[in-house]
C-alpha cells in the first residue's frame, strides 16, 4: 500500500512481509513496491500465508491437531528467502 504521510513523504507498506519504505516522491515509492513484489521472498511469504490459512483449519477439523515444528517451518518466510534473489 502506498500513501502520502506529509510533504515529500510517501510510504510503501507490505503487511504480509512487514516491509516499510519511505520515499520523497510517489514515483520512487511505486518503484520500490514493484521491486519488492517481483522478489521471490514476497511470493513465498504470500504463498505460505495462504497455505497456512487454508490448511490449518482443515487439519484441526479432521482432528490431526497442531503441526509439527518441521511442518511449521515450511510456512515461514525464512524458507523462501534463500531461493532466488
């Protein structure tokens, strides 16, 4: 999300990735947004969040309980950041 916070202060915020960037103009904020969203870390974070939100209720509904720590690690951002830069 890009928004203007004041004179010559534009901010870009990506909530799933917890990224905050401040720019002096809107064009640079848009550039930062596009650069961030093309990255593999952003894709992995959004994809893993979607998987986690989809399958956790299904697993608990069938009585399989909580995920093991190694399964939980598959849903973390750290797994996806090491891929491609």
